[in-house]
C-alpha cells in the first residue's frame, strides 16, 4: 500500500546535494536518515551496490569484493541518491 506523505512535490527538494550532509539543516533530506531512507525505493541496481558494499566492508573478507566502486552515469540516474543511502547505512551502524 502506498502512503501519501506530501501534498505537493515542491515539499521535497528533488535534487540530492551531498554537500548538505555536512552543511545542510538538520531537517534536510540529506541529513535526516529516516526521511531519505523512507523515500528510497530499493531498485535492483541499488540492491546490487549495497550487496557489493556489504561484501567489501563486511566482517567476512571476500577476495572477489571490488576495492573501488565508481558511481558514474548520466545526470538523473540516481548516483547521489545511491551514495546518500550508502552513507546513512554506514553512518548508522551500531558499534
């Protein structure tokens, strides 16, 4: 079931600005993990990236895990959004 969260699209800034992680307001999409992750649809590409990150940085060392992950593509494909998801997952790890 889909829940309507906002009345207008203008209530959400449609552009992810990774600089706002450091300098944005606490209520910005980039700094609020519950907001950014709550608006995220886990596509197959995003799942694949998260699997690779998990293999690379997880507790079990895997020789086949890539040492470098390059986020490239044309404008609007969701690179910054994917990096934001990965950031929040790493930053929210329990110790």
